[in-house]
C-alpha cells in the first residue's frame, strides 16, 4: 500500500497488481518480480488516477468512509 500525503485530487486509486509479474522461487520462498514495462504501467496508471477494469478503481474519500474505511479485496465499489 502506498499513501500519497500530497494527494489533492479528492480521490484515491486502489490497485490490484497481483496479476502482473513473474513468480521466482528462491529456496523455500518465492517472490514476484515486475518487468520494467509492468512497473511503468503501475506508475502511469497511478499518476493519471485511471480506472482500469480488473486492475484499478478510483474512489472518493466519502466512498471509503461509507465502507467503514475497509480496503478488503473483492468487488468493493
């Protein structure tokens, strides 16, 4: 989760990037690595405050307050 204290746009971008990246196993652990193109998609989408199906939603502070400040996964807004 990234919190932007300087956000003056009046809305918030909620992003699920779990479908991006490549899973790499290191011993008993695994991690997800993003390509430079995937990183750029995340950055551009966040900076533009874009809603993209199955990737991001843009919600107002009031909508979040109406959900009792919950950021739980699933169809939220």
